[in-house]
């Protein structure tokens, strides 16, 4: 799921760079960006809900999730809110430089999470839960990627 979040943000960054190169934002571009970002936010919050309500509590029955992981997750959502505010405040004719810079910062923390924090938690999961325990959770499968 995190890979899908990152891939979407990378694609949006590339699109915003193209928009930025054309100058002030048009009505159609603004509507497209807002629609895409609204859907991205819904997906990100769904992933977060799944982690917070299911994956993390399950793991915490046996291990202590490192504060580092939880802090990275909080930073993701604080950055997401900052980008959301920037996009919401855009008007037709504005330049998107600030929104693009904020999206890049959000992308950076997502990538850091995917490449550093998530693998750490995945290793802990595989160290403390057997394959049988994983396989016997039909209502909630945690992928090998975990989050």
C-alpha cells in the first residue's frame, strides 16, 4: 500500500512540474489537482486507519512498535495536511511553486518511511510472528511488505 501511495505522489510531482513550467495554473488544472489530491488523501487515510486499527494493535500484543516508526507515521500525516492546505488555497492564475515544494517534502517522508521505517517493522513482524500465525489470520492478512 505504501508503494502505491509513493507511486501516486511521484506521478503527481511530475505532473505538477509540467504545470509549473507552463506558468499560472488554469481552472482545469486546478480542478484536476484538487480531485486527484482529494482521492489521494482518502487512500492515505484508509491505509492509516488499517494500520492503526488492525496491524499495529495486533503487533503490539507481542512487541513494542518503535517510537521511531510511529513518529514517522505522524510526520507523514502532518505533511499531508500541510500539502492539503496549500492545494486548497490555490486559486486560478496562481503559481504552484509552494504547493510543489510541499508535495516534494511529503514525497520525501513517504519514501523515507517506505525505505527505512517500514522494513524495520516488517523485520520485527517476521521475527516475532510465525508463518502459521500470519496464515491463520483470514480476516486480516498482513502482506510481506506489512504496511
